């Protein structure tokens, strides 16, 4: 996707097809917790959508339902990807913890999803090396996870998600544990990859600043029960860069979304 294409999508989102829809989705666990209540959400091809909300408002639950890792107790989650691809290649999932195999090399960790699909090491070699190069780790293929920093481990986890060339990428607070400089760098790297490959991204974060910097749209969630409080486009052009963080437009957007989050957290609908 070129930068101009992604900007065009934001200007006229209705022309872009919906590829994932949550229709009246509720999730009630056996212990009585209603993690999500009547959530309606449409995700369009190529969007970068952040789910923002207080701890416990159902963000991770929403991601798991989108991924099909769990079934909702009411409502439906529908995928309508225009060019159907093999199931495993439809989706990449980056969990909050890098969850790497500590005994295996970086190469083997990234190879894992292909290996599980029966792709041999030799056949996976080019794809794994390319994924490592994309995240800036091509010289660390033989390292073990304990030889890497937190940011590098997260890059391995991202490489493992994108080695299958996913159509949709789900990221659950991938940068939460990182220092600010590393986090900003990974924000830029992720945006660069998104613009290059045209993924649809659903990104969970607690950070208003991160959500606004990255996203074409921010969905603010409220808790108890988990629900969508506000759904706001972020009308800032791509490509975005560090300079944006100092601009009045960015600050203004962050203010609006902070207000929406505060209102959602206080239990009132905006
Ligand atoms: N397997 C489960 N069984 C029972 N309750 C659960 C289960 N998974 C999540 N919950 C509850 O559902 C609610 C939403 O949880 P979820 O993990 O989706 O929140 P979250 O928004 O991702 O929070 P955080 O920002 O802390 O990661 C919480 O109240 C949580 O305790
Ligand atoms: Mg969570």
C-alpha cells in the first residue's frame, strides 16, 4: 500500500470493503463476567484500528473472538476477505508477551507457524530470513531469545506473525513493556510495514498517544460490561513521522480521544 492509498482510504472509508464484522457480539464467561456486551464493529480492508480502553474492558477478548480462538456467547463474528487465502495465512497474532520458545533459535521461533503447516526448514528458509530482515533482525537468526533485549524479542514475535504473510494482523499491547524510545521506533517500523504490505491491523493499547500516532481509527471501549463507547477516525495523513508528535493537529486529536476515554472510564456515554 502506498502512503497516498492509505490516506485516500481514510478520506473515504465507505468505499473500502468491510472484511471483518462483529454483530451484536457478547461474551459472558462461566463465572458470570460479561466481558463484552452487544459489540458492533466493522473493520475495513487496510484500516489500522486501535482498541483503547481501561484494563478489563474486553480488548483481549475482542481480539480472541476476531481470531476465532473463542466463540461469542451471542452475536456473530464474520470474515469476508475478498480474495480468500489459506486459513493460516489469513491472520497473524502478536500476543502481549513475546511467548518465544527459549530453547530454540530466533530462526526456529519464526519458522514455527510454517513448520506447523508442514513447511520444511529448507523450504521456509527464504520466508523466515525475509521476515527477520523486515524487523531488522537478519543478523540474529542463530541467537537464542535469552540473548536478546525485550524490544528484540518483540521483533521476533512480530516476524513470527508476519512470516505467513497475513492479511490481517492482530496485536495485543505489543509494545507495552518497552521503553519510550524503543516503543517509538517500533511504532515507526510497524507503520512502515503496514503501508508497504497493506495489512488490516487491529492494535490493542492503553496509550492514547500511541493509538493516535498509529491509527486510521480509534475505538474507545468502556468496561463493566465491555462495550464500544466511541469510534473515531484519526484524520491525520500518512506517512506519519516523529515530527507529527509535536504538531498541534496531533495534540488536538490526543485531547479529543483522551476526553472520550475519560468519559468511557467514568461510566458515562459521551
Ligand atoms: N477466561 C476467562 N474467564 C473469566 N473471566 C475472564 C476470562 N477472560 C477474561 N475475563 C474477564 O473478562 C473481562 C475482560 O478481560 P480482557 O482480558 O478482555 O480485558 P482487557 O481489556 O484485555 O484488559 P487488559 O487491558 O488488562 O489486558 C475482565 O473482567 C476479565 O477478568
Ligand atoms: Mg488484554
